């Protein structure tokens, strides 16, 4: 049996010894130095060619760009708007629920109805800026809450602008057809 320097038998050495005793020891195969070793990659033997600027430009122009469609953009913007509304600390629950119901109806195929909903949400947003502003009630105004409220309302307004822009682009595309 093989033992290590502390004179303790190791598990691996026991297994190797048992394999040797049973005659099933692993036989190592040696590679003859005259045999060619296969290349790791099939293109390794080919000469390296410096890329041509024109060919690389045409390759990038010929491949389709990995850009999202308008449907994906409108879905993403609506999802972000719903997230902002759900996380708002200043809007009452019934307002959140009403806005989210309206936002979920917005669709690229019904862009006319979507634009009408966005206009209504703009109006509701302007009303919310005055009705739900911290300090609007009798409890007074807190400057930190006012800044948080302004930040939330700005995020909601930016997403409304994005949705409106996408829907107007869909409108212009539909008129061109």
C-alpha cells in the first residue's frame, strides 16, 4: 500500500492499489512525437487576414440590426409606467387602480384609442400634481416629501411622453400605408 509522508493511507492511493491488485489498472497511452497533434480549432492553420474596412462596413450594414419593435417598446414603456404608479407613495389606491386599468388597454394596434387614453392620463396627471401634493392638506408641507413627489410625477410624465411618442409614430406609419 502507498502511504503519504505522515504514514497515513489516503483514499486515492487505496483505490489505486486495489486496482493494481485486481489487474484493472489504467494503462496510460503515450503519443508518439512523430504523430501530428490535431489543431484545437479548424481555422488555426489558415493565414490571418487583416479585416478590410469596406467589407466589415458592408457586413454590418447587411445584417439586420437587433432593435426592438414598436410593440416591444410600447409594452416596455407601459410596464415601466405601471411600475412607477404602483410604487408611488403619494397616489391613493383607487387612483393607482384606475390609471393601471387604463394603461393596460394601450396597444399599438389600437393607437387611436391609445392616444385618447394618454391624453386623459395627462389630464389626470396634472390634476394629481395639485390634488395629491404633500402639504396640500392641513398637516403641512415637508420639503423632502415634496422633492420625492416631484421626482415621482416627473418619472410618470416622462413615461407618458414616451408612450405618446411611440403611438404618434404608429399613427404616422399607419397614414403612410
